[in-house]
């Protein structure tokens, strides 16, 4: 679907006094409400926090396209559940060249393969985020949404996004009308309801409930030196306060000496830090906010820990298979002819519940989902791959090249694409080995509409820049699947809008570029 909405001139003019007042109100709101990050250098325990990068105003977003993105999420939840349950497909796509040329994906796939027949926990939990950019087609001057990627591990900023929505609503109410200089801002119905913190925590709680052990806890696996801790802490507080569930956080390196598995029941046990040493806690759900990047596994001991956790009875969010499903290579293969039809319409696909059982979806659903995609190409030796390679060399200005990585900062853009592709070709070692470039996918660049600006405020900074911006919309989804069908759960869990200066190709908030925004529906 595309719409011919004209986006309003943005932002509406603010006087210097209004601008200063908004900076003061937003920064103090952020600090008061835990809309915060740790500063770059921080003690343990920390002594201070800074407000997360934010926007003074919400950014206009076409209502129809926002609603479309939300309406696609149940389909995506079901699609990724089915991919994860299709071992043959995962083996074909991730066990082939990718696992040979990308040692991280190779380790993940081989590790999963070595234990997958012995797993005793069938249920798997996904807290997903499907990311989109607005795309303006050059010819038609129409806007559509195009998917950037689908995240199946450590999809972050749910809590801070809820805070950002709340902050913009607060500013509208607190500024005595001057925030309402634009008619779009004056109408509170244009600020969507958005509660990803509540919904993601509810998803974790549903996993816990399915595990069915009232004294069990949820374990967060976190990175050393994580600055985005408040986003995670809010989930802990919500689990405790709304669901009565305790959380223990550990890094991989701590877990290598702490985690044990009870040999017969495969219960995952952790010592409780504040109880006598004999006391231990049973883990119902493992929630990874780490484990998605090679630096999370500096030695083989982290991989051993990952495998140990995977073999336990705890429900993994995500399992290794679900993490593999989120690879960019999977996204590319899904876009090949017939693959999506097979997953959504195939008669022998498992019923993952949700009313999306075999035979319940139609070609219209397939077409809707596919309309959110832009060109994706393999970098392999197939005819299609070879043609794409030529295209990438000739028209590099149209493409981004992506390795199988998460967390931002890994992609190669435009004129750098041919340089890197040729370098990867040259690196390929032996006859018969796949080319290193097969560990990458090529993607057409999405072209966000020009002309929108907003005030981006970086944490702790007393001034804001009014910049040309690009906003990325993320839609959260929850899916519990893989076990008895009556236990399956799916939900759409809210949204995230991250806004960056147009000059920056990458979008991570944590790597210091994007601001957490909220959509103003127009
Ligand atoms: P990661 O898993 O590291 O977040 P992404 O695929 O999301 O990887 O890419 C990181 C960023 O690069 C995105 O947030 C977006 O800003 C930019 N980007 C990625 N793909 C495209 C694309 N096809 N067109 C334009 N920008 C893109
Ligand atoms: Mg990602
Ligand atoms: Mg991303």
C-alpha cells in the first residue's frame, strides 16, 4: 500500500524562549522518569544517568502506514515462528555457505545442530521488532513503508519508547498551548497509544506462566558495560510489580561459573546472590540482551555457556534457532519467488495458533506482507547472485551491503559497496570454498522523504540541533510458540520511532546517533 499524503512542514516555528523551555521540560522529564542512559564512562554501581537522546517534538508519520505496519505484525509473528520450526529451511539457508564464511553464524548454526535433537523445552519465546523506513518512490511521489530488518534477539528500547510517547504527551499538556502551534499537535488523538514496556514484560510473563513453576525467576543475560540499562531495568520493575516475577541479571562470563543444570530434570539453576549458598533459584525464562554479536563471545567458554543454557529446560528468548531465523540472509531468501507463499499458505505448515493455522491465510496476506519489502539479493554464485553483483558494481549508489550482524554500524553503503565486494572476492581462500561475499546480502536503499526536520537533543546537552531527519519505525511483537498449540500466544506490542540526522547512514541509539522519538499521526 502507498499513500499520497503530503507531510506537513516540520517542525512548527518555536521562539527561542519556547525552545529553551522545551529543552528544560524534556530533559527534566527524562531524568525524572528514567528515560535515561548511563553516561559513556560509568562506575559500578553507577553514580549518575543522562537523559536518553530525544526529540523535542514528535515526528509526523502517515496514519495509514502506521496502521499498516501494526496490522502486519501478527503475520510476521507467525512467519518467524514457522521459519524457526523449519529445520530443513534453516539448514539450507544458514548451514550452507553462510556458516562456512561467517564464523559467528557458523558457530551458532553448528552449536544448535549439535544439540537440537536433545532439547527438552519445546516452547520458544520471541520478543520481536520489525523495523521500517518510509519510502518515497521517485516516479509516483507516493509514500510506503519498507522493512529494514526483522529483529529476533535483544530488540531494545521498548521501555524508553513508552517513556518517549509519554513525554511528548506531557509536553503537549504542560506547555500551556504553545506546543499546539501546529494543528497536528493540538489534537491528542494524533499521539498513538503506545505501551511496549507493558506489553513486552507481559510477553516475558506469559513465558514464565507457561513454564509453570511459581518460585522460578526470569534471567536477563546482559552485556558488560551496557549503557542502555534503564531500558532493561524498567522491564524488571514491570515484571516484579505487575506480575510478581523476580529477575536476576548476569553476563555470560558470570554465568560460566554460576549456571548449572540439574541432570535429570534439566532445570537451570542459579545461586541467589543474597541467600545462603545452598539456596538456588530455578530459571523459567532466559531473556537475552546479549549474545547477538561476536564480541559477546570472546572465548569458547561463552559458546559453551550458550549451549549449556540452550540445553536447559528454561524457555529461551530467543532460542538459537529463533536467533538464526532473524539473520539478514533469511530475510533475503524469504524474498525469493514462492518462499513466502510456502511459509504462509503451505498446507503442511505447523499451525502456530493465533487463528493463523494452515489454510487460514490468503494470497492477500502474502501480498500485503511482501509490499513492505524492497529489493534483496544474494551475493552468491547463482545466476541471480551474479546479476546482482554486476548491478552492485555498476549502480552502487542504489545499494547497501549487509553482513550477518546485529547492533548497528556494520553495513556498507553506496560507493563503498564495490570496494568491499572486490576485497571480499580477493580474500576468498581456496578453490571450491565459497566466496567470502556470500556472507553478505545486497539490499536496495530505501529512500525516506526529504524535508522533515526536528530538534534532536543529545543526552545532557543543553542545546538542540534542528536537522534534516530520517525516522525508523519499529513494531514490537510477542510470540510464544513451538509447544502445545493451546500455549501459543501472539501479540503486537507497540512501536518505537528512532530519528536521526539525515547525513548519518546508521541508526543505533546506543551507538550515539538516533534520538528516541514518537510518531505524530497525520
Ligand atoms: P542492524 O541489525 O545492525 O540494526 P540494520 O539492517 O537495521 O542492521 O541496518 C542498520 C541501519 O542502516 C538501519 O537502522 C538504517 O538506518 C540503515 N539501513 C539499513 N538498511 C537500509 C536500507 N535498505 N535503506 C536505507 N537505510 C538502511
Ligand atoms: Mg538488527
Ligand atoms: Mg536495525
